[in-house]
């Protein structure tokens, strides 16, 4: 996921994407807790994608002057 792709999306799309990433993060944690051994690199990738998305959301809010 690239930041440039995220910047092209609207606020509602970004919120939906954030929800999907949070669900994926939860599923990975659940898999680890139940001993299914998900790929260890996925944790970092999802976390970085969430941070990237939240950064774009913050930029969008700053540009529009909203909270």
C-alpha cells in the first residue's frame, strides 16, 4: 500500500480501509494466540500500513482544517 494511493481516496474510503486493517491486525493476533503461527512479517506490515493510513488521514484533516 502506497501513500500516494491513499491520498487519492476520500475520507470515507480511508476510514473503511483503516477498519479493514484493524480487523486484519486482530485476526493476526488471534491466530498467534491460538497457536496457528501466522507469518511473523505480517505483523509489522499491517502496523506500518495502519500508521501510513493514519498519517494520510491527519494530512487530509490538516488540509481541510477539520478535527
